[in-house]
């Protein structure tokens, strides 16, 4: 088992580039695969999660030429051009890959079976299967989890669906099935979630209407191959936003980060805590706003995090818990029960790690209260924490070393490569003393 040994450090500085956006990278393969003609992708995230999607689409007959680590050509097969995979589609650790594929595969003329690693096999799939069955899809889950079998049906019909949870994966799965359905498919969100699917569909020439919380598309539209330059992933940038804010000194820039407003909750929450972050816009890429982010050290203060920001920072909450540990006073997160069904139970796993390192906290069913260290005269104790194979937990506790006075050992770190290949090198280059063992 791999682990990280992180020595305490106090300053971070430099210019950082983070790899391409994971959500957008998955979608370039899926939409490119069912488009007519070629899609040229640059800035692609060549991480384990996205490579699982690449493998799955290749297994369904989609040609993908990889020119370099991050640039590729997807040879689209058209809406009805995918072929039956000769194997079970193994989506590894990737919730986006399996859930969006369930939607897309509901409209195919062949049967497919989707599975994943032990973490993915413990995650809920009925939230996707249920609305897809309402559209006429034939889907079997295993006690609500993967493996999932998607069988062909004669027709799918559009539905008007109110999402019970704010989930971009469920929304996207329904919209992708909607491409194969008769009539209109409408999804209403209880709160805004990332809208990369809607934006990218438009880039492929599909008409998608958005009216407040309602998103609507008509089925059987043609996607036309396009060019997509994937921006840096704000979820990966988040570790450096927090590091720059809580370090004893330092000043740095994270270049070329996607700042789609459905993803920037981490910036909003950090600013509410007093962070010094400047967003310097660059030209948009692939229908997505992009910016350089300038970060300076700041005295963070505890806050009650507005629940409306939670879905907009859902993947960044673990590292925001580290920001909360650095702050003066208490920070309270509520409305975050979704964290319990991510790659790990991120509320429980973060609470356990914070406790082991001496940070006072109290778990709730839908959140956590964290006692900040600033003004207490205390620092984080060192010790060993378990990541439970969750990439974002491992990276969050690496950032915590900026608050520590003794080494932190983080267990089970292999899965960092599912979202952030090169994390250790990037973290070391800006001053974090992390070693992989
Ligand atoms: C994602 C949506 C989010 C997020 C995940 C990626 C996506 O999940 O946590 O990492 O690409 O659509 P939910 O939609 O389940 O909240």
C-alpha cells in the first residue's frame, strides 16, 4: 500500500498549473463518441478515471488517437454508431463515468454491463436508474449498486423530472438518455449543479434550453464533432487555493483554471472566510470561463457555510475542512449529506483524520463543525491518517501539513492518480514537503 509522508512546512510560492478538468474530460469522450465526425481535444486529463472512460468507449468501437499525454482525437460514431462491448465496462473509481454512461447506454441497441472498484461498487446507482426506467430504460442494479446491466429497449420517451438530490451526474445521465428519447426531456434541479453537460452539448450543436432551474432538450438531435480545450480543474486547484491561504507566508498563481460559476463555490467560501484570492480572467475555452487565480496568505475566520454554496463546492469540501481547521473560531458545514456517498464517506473520514491530528470537530448527519486553531496557540499534531483510498482526502491532509508541527503520514494514496496525476511533484514544487513511499 502506498502512503505519503508529509513534513511540516510553512510557506508556499510559485506558479502552478493543474491538470485538465475531470468532469469536462469524461464528457469530451462521451459526447465526442456519439458525435458525427472528429472531436479534437487538448488539455485532456489523462488520469485513471478518465482513462477508464476512454477504455470503455474504445470497447464500444470509438476510435481515440492519443497524440500526446493530454491531446487526442475522438472519431465519433454518431448517435447510433456504438457497438456492443465484448467485455464488462470497468469504470474503476469513477462515479461520473458509470452514471453518465448508464444514461447514454440506455438508448443503445445492445446490452452492456458496468462495474468498478470496491469504492464504486459501494455507491448508489438507483438515483440514476430510477429516472431512466421512467423513460423506459431496462436497467438492473445489484442491491442498488454496481454491477449495473443496461439492456436494449425499443424506445425511450422524454420525461419531466424533478431531481430529488442536487446531482450533476443524475442530471447529465437523464439528458444523455434524452438524446435517444422521443419528445422532450426536462430536468429541474433543486439547486444549481455543474452545467458542463449542457454547455458541451451546445458546443456539439445540440439545442439545450435553460430556464432557471429547468433544463430541456429534444431527443434525436445530431451532435457534430468539435474542438475542445479543457481548462485546468478547479477541484485540483482547490488544494493550492487553501495551501496559499493558510501558509505562514507565500504568494502564488494558479494558471488556467476553469471558473465556471457552477464550480467556484470554493472561491466564494474561502472569500467569506477572509481569503485573499484574485480571479484574473483569460479567454474562454470550449464554452467554459477560465482564469488565473492569485492567492496570498490571509487570516481566515470561521463561518457558517451557506448551504446554497455546498453543491457548488461539493468536491472541494474536504480541503475546505482544512481551511476551517486553520481559521479563527468555528466553521459549520450543513446540507452536505452527499459527502457520505462520494469515493468514501468524506464526512466520517475527514472527521476521523482531523481528530487524529488534534482538531476538535463534531459530526452531524449532514455536516461537520470544526474548531479552528488560529488564536489557540496550538498547531496540528502529527500522526497517521487513513485516506480510505479517497484521492481528495489524501490531498487534503497533505495541505494540512502547513498547520502541523510534526510529520503526517497518509495511508492508501494510490488513487490520487484518479484525478491529479503529478500531484506530489506539483505540491513539492510549490513548497509542500511530501514524499510518496
Ligand atoms: C460530477 C458531479 C459531482 C461531483 C463529481 C463529478 C460530474 O457528483 O462530485 O466528482 O462530473 O458530473 P454528483 O453529481 O453526484 O454530486
